[in-house]
């Protein structure tokens, strides 16, 4: 003999399934936002490393403005050169990569890198 649901419980399964789907969608969005931040962080680190190496190479070759080359390399890697300091034969750069996310509160990623000839032991 089939059991009957009371009228007060009609549609409860639908509401439960919708709640589960909503939780899954929010969790997926949170993971996507965190992944965008992590990706920007890695891109900023790579752009800073490459810009510092390019500037140090130009400095070693005697270029007039090695920071211009650092800016060009940073831009080619999707970053903006924020600072470039030449200290003797070493170059330190700071780059910024804007985070692409649907949420505006995720900050841009700043990274620094330093390059130059090896220091004597």
C-alpha cells in the first residue's frame, strides 16, 4: 500500500535539491576566484624574474637605460613595471599584474625580483 505525503511536505525535495545546487555553484565560484588570484600571482612572479634578468643583461652590455628593456619585457608578460632600481651591477624590479576576476575586491599582485652577476663568496 503506497504511503501518501502530507500537503505540508510537498515540494520539499525540490527545495532541498535547489539548495544543494546553490551550494555547489557558490563553491565553484569561490574556487574560480582563488584560482584567478593564484594565476595572477604566478604571472607576476614570472614577469618580475624575466624583467630583472633582461635589465641585468642590458646593464652588463652597457645599455643606456636597462629599465626600459625591463618595462618592455614586463609588458610582454602581462605586467606593468612599477619600479626599477639599479644598484651597481644589480637590478631590482617590481611589477604589478591586475587580477582578472568577477569580484572587485581581489587585489592586484605585486612582485619583486633582483638580478645581477654572482656575488663573490
